[in-house]
C-alpha cells in the first residue's frame, strides 16, 4: 500500500474481542495472556493490531482463531476507544467488538490449548490497559439490548426451560426477577415453542422444555420490543 502521508504521525490501530459465553447457568469472559513484549503475560482481552491489508472485522476473526482456535463467530462492534493515554506503550486506538456464544457448541479444551481461558463474570481478574472498561461497556450494551431485543439464542442450549432463560437474564442484569412476571411477559411475546418433554435434571417434577421460534425471534430482533420487566 502506497504511503502518501509522509508527514503523518504514526498511530497504531488495534482490535479487541470481548467474548461472552454462557455455561451451565454462568456468564463467562474469555481472556488470554498477552504475547507481545509490552505487558507480556498480563491478562488481556483477545486482541491484536490490525494489519495493513485487513479491516477490523477481518482482524477480529483472525486473532480470535489464532489465539483461541474459535471460528465462525458473529461479533458486533461495540465502541472505538481513542483516549490519548489509554495505552502507555504507544499511541493506539482500539476498536472493540463483542460476541455471545454458547459454550456447549465449542471445544473448551481447544481454547485452553491455545492459551486462552474462561473466567466467571463475577470473578474477573484485573485486565491490562482499559480492557476492564471495555468489558463493563459491553455488559452495559448487552443489558440494554436485552430490554428491547430478544437474547438467548446464542447462549442457551437449543432446548431449554423458562427458568434457564430467566437465569440468563438474571446473570446478565445481576438481579433477581419474579418468576411469575417473567414467565407471563415472556409467553406473551409468542417467541417460544413448547415441547412435549421435560428437563428433570434439577427436580423430580421437572420443567417443560422450549425452543425459540426462529422466525419470530428474528422479527423481534429486527423490530425490537419493550421488555417492561427492566427499567
């Protein structure tokens, strides 16, 4: 690529990936030990500098595969971080992207083999630079999004109970919800398909299993709704 800006100051541009995973009722975050010399081995989000021949999305997919082995994960852009002193190693701008994944769809040992690891969201270690801020911003985005758009299809098993879905919302919002109100509001959306079988892993009586109506899910995702349980 030809450089026609000889007098320009050198600024690095990076991408940082905030990968949330839902695993057995617990929301988790994927982190790794930095490989670059500056702050090497400190815990960090999955990230890398963007190469001259790739855009931010391509860089995110590349670094995620290199460091975790994970592929084909949809990520959404969160925010661009431009504070002058955000990285004491160099003047660096970071484009953060976040994603939600269902851990049962991925090989946890594959991630571990590549040097990454999962931490529970309520027991996160201190991360380098402003990565803690990025995580909190991503959680805020996730919480706000859940008030107006359906969530869960990326995180829950394909067949799940309403208490499991409620648990997901409670984990994300860090608050207990009234079970009757949650069920009533959820069923009023006509978003779920009831299955003629139960999950009896947590009680003898068991709880009926459901699955998402994908077409209605996508329609609500496009148009939004008001999940009035959350203010």
